[in-house]
């Protein structure tokens, strides 16, 4: 009886935790499960498919573990005790084979997914892409819009349904550029230029952050990526261009200095080719 | 050697082989890093091939002279062993001296390990080999002292065999260094 | 004169000061106890100079246990920060301090708890399981322990003098380079890891030769206990992987000390090379940690189900497959570095393939239990806990191996939840299972069962509360190593549950400490007089508890799998064992030199951290001197005559 009580207690606690989790999930914002851009949607799809495929093996494991432990416990004299059984070719074939097949299927999805969702691969879209150059600094993000002639710190606005071609570098230790609601991340490294291609499917305001420790002010490296209609985007670009602050080489030098919890800043772009200069700075020496 | 001592001898030599394989991996990492950090251009003037050839020959000959040690041990000839040890030591010391000369020259002309990733890789890879050779030199002195004062016994025969493996291994590593660091650069 | 060491290094904040006072008080207490009980001679002779692997194993466990305590305190502090540093509040700790704590937490847990545990188990179980009297190189074995202890000491001393690294436990450059971290922190990390790493490599060589060259007659490879096989897997991984660590950490040290440019972003350096190299070591490292745990469970499940292990051959091949595969998956630690679709796909697929042999092992354990007669003593409870948590963590691992999915969860709390699931569920639970299992063999009495159960329940439910919320937090966009976060994202309640979980785990640890104290007090009631308290199957149970210094007076016959079980069955069937004929036994003499070398290594590392170069040079010369002295000792053994052996055996 004591055993049954314990197991029931365990089960109740487990259910309780599960309910708590579900409850929390319904109220909270879970960007990776509720992506707002189709890259994120595809990544989520892979997540769900692979989880389901694995459950084919995991559910029987959990069931067997519970059942076998229960049935063959010492004080269950009804269960048969057979210490001579230590091998079974058929069973071995099943548990080498079935997971093997599942992994094979998963491998196909993986290969497909890697190619389709390669961060360096431009998106398939008839809409003309917008280029945003991203520079990770200590401890803020600089966004340069070379074609629009503006630059911003810790805030980025993009038009919805438009593919964004990010080019990413750092003038700081290694960081990782990540907007969870729109899709996966990629490292921002000094002296290197990585690429990311994302798109926002709806109007909204999304949090971005750095996903790699880069020093004292790392936790404050959050930014907002706001996707708006094309009209709102163009209007915003014009207003920033008219902004009093300009991003010159001098201003940039100041930006490179370490600061924490930077407020949003908007600049009109007064230099050409800043991004390439930043990357080359590390190559030339 | 008694059978118990033979067991210990073979067990020690086996383990020493395993250690040498791990050392191989260590050098492998240094080689890989050297290759990755190598710039796209090659600098023919950087090394003097005749100089490096001299180093190589010295090391090869020292491996050869080291090969006379088992014979001396079998004959229980202390003096013969000490002689060949001394020759090997002198050759090894010559190698290290030449290598230090080369390093000094490079530093003097501004190509120190602080100059670039390539030079960091070069000095570390070649320097690690040189460090191992230096350890070998110290080892030889200790062995010469032990054999000189105590003659041959199970314990130091075991050590001499391990030393020989070490010394030949370093020779093999040097062949790779000679080829991939020096020859490739100069050609 | 003292390099860059100044009095300022001694100024620490309140939390560190508390830790230092605690350590000091504990040290004074222990020293006082030794004086009071006049045990200095005993300590010197029986422990500090011993070359007996059984004692060395206990010492590893003591150090690993102390470091586990520290690691859990780190975890408590981290969780306290996570529930207080919301919005504009700084929380309990300033950012740099928090970053030091999680760096120390990771470094401590992997290098000094994880590696300490597995070397403890190797020392305690391998010679006994293979029917040998000792390891291949007893002196080297002791030296490995003292180097391990020296590395641990460097981490501990950083609490009092200076600061520890704040770059994360793998210390990625450029952050760990001179430009961004010129202080002593990263250097402490470098030398503690380097010194402990050398010790690990030595043990790798030692136990590899021991298993391949010193098995008792008749014990072919396919007759060995599965624990021994799993250790072979771990040893092969150590032999290949640790040289990579040594070389890589050396290069980082050269960057920092001699201004080299291996991993600087400029002057032709390549930080990505560090990341590749450190994970080429790092991935095998985690399999080094888990394989012995798998081995433990194989032995525990078969013993406590009273059945031979199901599918022995299959299990051996699974170990070999896992060992081999773990060399070709390292890139999955940085899919997001941009290697390209085909490269990412290759490493991802190789990673998920490992799930197959791992799953095979789980099924074989379950079918070992099937048609068995299962006793649910604590070792089996830990196995069930493992089965639950590790499976879940493994599933998360396969999810992470799919690069596009990883792009969203890399470096998030989802990743943290995954690796804690497999390391705590696997390595830690495996160790606790083994600890209860072999405790009577080593000490001669059993542990208190009831307290063991309480500890298990605390750890198990504590683990669930502490880490299940983290899977969710990762999906909510919470990255790792954040010292504060914005309010209103729905993260706080989950962090509270997680904090509660760590408190529960700490209670579990508390129960374990209590269990030790109570068991020592109750030892006469729980004596193991037969040497075989669990009706075991393998050779270690054929000795007394504790075994004599030479393990076996007569080298056993290893011709059967589960050799001891077969021996017991044959006696039940009326076979009369032959009268033993004793021979002289040669055992290694004690030596204080491994301890001296450990102390000197600590001084060497400390001196390099603080740039006290004359001290570094001096300690290096002293190390050379001790080494030469030892290598000139032609008679390191003593003999126990056959008569003495007979007398010792009669007393048992």
C-alpha cells in the first residue's frame, strides 16, 4: 500500500507541474513557439516534427520503465523470475533498427532544413530586400542602413513582408545577433562578416538581444526590432535623416567606448562604407 | 632480467608508447593551428634552408647514435653506453643551439612571436619541439649519472628504453616540421 | 617582487568574504581536530603519502564533494540573482560578480566535480573489478590526484586573492584575451584547468594500461564487467581529447603572457580556431563524464535485478559507437558561427546518430530488469531518476542537433536545461548510485538507507523544479548568462520555481551530508561482514570490506562473465574451492613526492597568474628536482611475505 501511495503522490506532483507549465504557457509570450516571421515559423515546424518523431521512442521508454519497475519489484511474487534470459536478437534488432530509421528520417529533415534555413541564404521573395548592417559594440547594437543613409542604436525599424539582408560584425568581443520572434541567431565577430536573412510577417514590436557573453554590460544589450507598414517605415527613415545627430567617424569612435544600458539613438549617416571599414580594421593589422 | 622485472619493463614501455601518442595529438593541434594561421602568401626569404638542413642532419645522426645504446646494454658495457649517450647529447645540444640562433635572428629582424598569428604559431610549434629536445637533454644527463654510478639494473634499462622511444619520436616530429614549416615556406 | 600581486587583491565583497571566512573556519576546524586526536602521523602515513588507489579514490571523492558543495552554493547565488535582478534592479550581485560566479560554477562542476567523480570511481573500482592488485603506475596515480587538488585549490584561492574569470567556463576569445580581460581572472582559469588537465591525461594513460595489461588470467575483453568497458571508452576519449585541451589552453596563455596572436581578432589571429579546438576537446569531455555513469548503471541494474546484464555484446558495441561518434560532432556547439548548410548538416546528423546507441543502452537496462527480482534500494532509485531525466535531456539534445532549431535555442536557457538534464541526471545520479553501492566495500559498513531515500527525492524533485522551467524560458527567448532581465516578459514565476528547485537540491545535499554523519555513527549496526552486501556479481565483491591493501591474496580466475556470481553459484552447487597457496606480494612504498609536486604545481600556477616570475621559475626547478629524485629511485617497492599474507587473510 505504501508503494501505491508513493507512486500516486509522484503522479499527482507531475500532473501539477504539467498544469502549471501549461497555465504559464497560455499567459506568457513564447516567441519561439509563436514566431512572427516565416523563417521562425519554419524553424518551429522542424522543432515540432522532430519532437514528435522522438516521442515514438521516448513514450515507450517511459512506459516500459514504469511498467517493468512496477511489475518485477521484489515483493511481487506473481511475476516470473528468469535469470537465464540475457539476450534476444529480435529485441536488439528492434531497438537498434527503429531508432535508426527515425534518425534516418530526421537526417533527411535536417539536411533539408539546414539548406533551406541557412542564415547566409537570401530569402525567396519578389519584394526588394532591405540591407541592414549590424555592428555589435560594447554593450549596444549599431544598425546602419547604407541605402537609406541612416543609422540607429538599440532600435531597428523594418517594413513588414520585406526580406531583410543583415550583414553582421562586431567591434567588441564575440556576440550573437538574435531576434527570437523572427528567427534564429548568428554570431557577430570582430574582423568577420556574417549574414542573416529574416522577414517579419506582421506589424509588431519584437525584442532582440545578444546571445553570447561579451563582458560586463552584456545583459543590457537588448534592442527593439519594430516592423511597420512600408509607409510608416519610409516616413520614419525621412524623420531620422533629418535628425540633428549625424554618425561621423568621430561619433563612431565615441560609440566604440564601453557603455552600459544605452538609450536608443538615431543618426543620419554622414560616412560611407563604415561597416566595411570596421571589418577591415581587424584584417589590416 | 627476471620475469617480474620483464613484466614491469613491458608495462612501462607500453604506457610510454601511449604517452607518445598523446604527445602526437598535442603536436597535431599545434600543426593544425599553424596551418590555419598561415597567411595566403609564402615568404621564401624567411628561412635559410641550408641551416635547417644542418639541424635536420644533426638530429638524424643523433637518432642513429642513440641506436647504439641497446647494444651497449646487452653487453653490459657501461663505458660504451656513456660514450654514445655523450655523443647523442652533444648532437642534441648542437641542435638546440642552432635553433636558438635561428630564433634570435628572427626576433632581431622584427619577426618575433608578437608580430602575427603565423609567427605565434611558428615559434610555438618549433619551440615546443625544441623544449621536448631540451627535456631529452636533461634526461640524458640524469641517465648518464645513474648508469655511471650504479651501472645497469632493471630500473634504468627500462628508462633507457623509454628515452630511446622519446628521442626517435622527436626525430619523426622534426621531419614533419622540416617539411611543412620550412620546406613548404621556401618553395 | 610580487609581480602584479598587491594588497588590493585581498579586498573582496561581502559574499566572497563570507565564503573565505567559512573556508578558513572549516580549515581551522579540521586542523584542530587533527591535533586533538593526534592524527597527524596517521594522516601522513595513511592518506597524504599513500599510493593505494582505494585511498586515492576516497581523496578524489572528498575534493569532488567539497567542490560540489561550492558549486551548489554558486547555483543558489545565481538563482537568487535571477529572482531579484528584474527591470532596473541590480539584484544581489553586480554584473561582473555574477559572471564570475557562473564561470566558477561551470569550471568547478565540470573539471573538479565531474572529473573528480570519474577518477574516484576508476580508482575505487577498476583494479578490484579486473582482479588486479593495483594500477599500472601507482606513483603517477597519486600524482594525478595531487595535480587535480592543486587545480581545485587555485579556484578556491581566487575567492580570497584576486578574482576568478568572468568569461564563461570555456573562456572564448576575444573576451578571454588580453584586450578585454587583462586581469588575473582568466589566468586563474587557465592554470587551474591546465594543471588538473595534466593530471587527467596521466590518469588516462595509467588506467588504460591497467585495464589492457593487468586483468586477471582468463578475463578476456568480452568477459570484463561492463563498467570496465565503459571506462575504456572514457579513457580512449581522455587520451585523444586532453592533449587538445593542453595545447589550446597553452596557446591562450601564450597570447596573454607573451603577447602572441593565436586568438586575437587582429594581427592574423583566429578566435574561431579556439572555438573549434576547445570544443574538439569539450565534446569528448562530456562523454568522458557520462560513459562511466552508464557503466555504473549497468552494474547496479544487473546486481539489483539479480539478473545478468541484457545484451552484453550489444552494450559493448554501443559503448564503442558512442566513443567513436563523440569525436566527430564537436561543431554542434557552434552551429551559429556560420559554417554553412552542408557542414552544419553533417555534424548535426552525426550528433543525432549518437542517440541510437544511447537508446540501445536504455532498452538493455530495462530488459535487464525485465523478469528480474528488483530491489529498490537507493542505487536503483537513482537509476530510475536517471532514466526519467536523462531521456528527457537526450531528447532535447537531439532537438539541439538540428541546426535550424539550434539557431533559435543556442545559448538559451533551453540549452542550459538540456545539459543539466543529462549531466545531473546522468553523471551526478550515476555517481550517487555508485557511491551508495560501493560505500560498504570501501568503509566496511552500509549507508543509512532512509536518509538516502530522502536525499534522492529532494534531488529528483529539486532537479525537476530547477530545470524544467528552463526549457520553457529558453523557448521564451531567455538567453543564458544574463545578470538581469526586463520585467513583464512572464519570466519571473518560472525563475521562482527554478530557485525553489535549487533550494530543494541543496536540501538533498544536506541529507547526504547528514546521511554520512549518521551512518558513521551507526556503523556497527550496518557492518558488512561478508564483503558482499548486495549479493554482487563482479570480482570486487569477492574481497573483504574494506579490502586488504593488496586487494586479492590469490589472483582470481576471470574466465567467466560476472565471475564472482559464477563462483558463488559453483559453491552452492557443491564445488569445494582449492586451498589457497600464498606467495610474496610486492606493493609500492608510500611516497610524499606526489603531494610535494601538487603543492609545487599550485605555487607554479599561482606565480604565473600573478606574474611572479622568479617564484614560477623556482617552483619549476623544484618540480624538476623532485621528478629527477623520484626517477632515480630504483627500489620503490616493498614485499609482503607469503607468511604475512596468510596471517592477514586469516584475520579477515
